[in-house]
């Protein structure tokens, strides 16, 4: 059994490695937060636990690497933008494997939001792999804005071994929590 302490980050890369041309910019921002000694943000990055692969790698090699990373993760941060729903390749695979095989909670983050008090309203962002699992009650998801404070809080308390919360696919922080994090 793998030691599951990592944070797996899934995002729509749009077939590019350009650091600002796709949702990879949000992943890189989190890496920047982690590297910045003036910011209290720490991420045990599951992507660093295996050798680097690119979208141009053989599909089987990339799939094996993603599976290894997910098996070593305690949760997944899923970055959801308008483009994510159109991803038909790796994001749906990552979501389905994380939920179906690893039973890890999903921390769904939304870059263009400052607060989230009604996750059902964000269903248009969800790829079918996520939407169907939420609808069937198979996914444990907390929906948060893509901001440092809620991301840090979520990665500190939601993991594979904490099955108490989120209990379903519609988890979110209360209005009071939003206020305490400076989001409202």
C-alpha cells in the first residue's frame, strides 16, 4: 500500500505546456505559493512523486504515471474553469480513477469565484465524470474558490482517511467560514 500523503492537482491543460496558455497557470501559481517563503502555503505535490511525463509521452506510460500519483494521494484538487468540461482525455480519467479506485475526496476549486455558497449552481463547470458521480452519490467533494486560504484549509483537513467530511458531492464552506477566511 502506498503512503498517501500527497495532493494531486488536476486541470485542463489544453494540449499545451505553455505556462500561461491553459489552466496550468493555476497549478503553477500553487507551486509559486509553496516556493514563496513569505507565504504560509505548503503542498506535498503528488506530481513530484514520479518521473516527469509530458502529453507527448506514450499514452500507456502517462496513464501508469497518473495512476501511481493518484495512488499516493490523499485528495485531489480539481481546478474547474469553462474549459475543463470540454476535456475528454485526462481530466475525466483522473476524476474517475480518484473516486472509483482511490476513494479520495475532491477539492473542487473555481478560479473566477471569490465565494461559493451554492455548489449546485456550478454544475455547468463539471465534466461528466464528476457530475455523474456527484449525482449518483459516489463522490465526496468540497467546492471552494481558487484562493490561498480555502485551498490551504481544505488540504489540511480533507483526505482519504477523513471520511466524515465532505459526505457528498455538494460540500462547501459556511458563510461564517467564508467571512473568517476573508472571502466575504
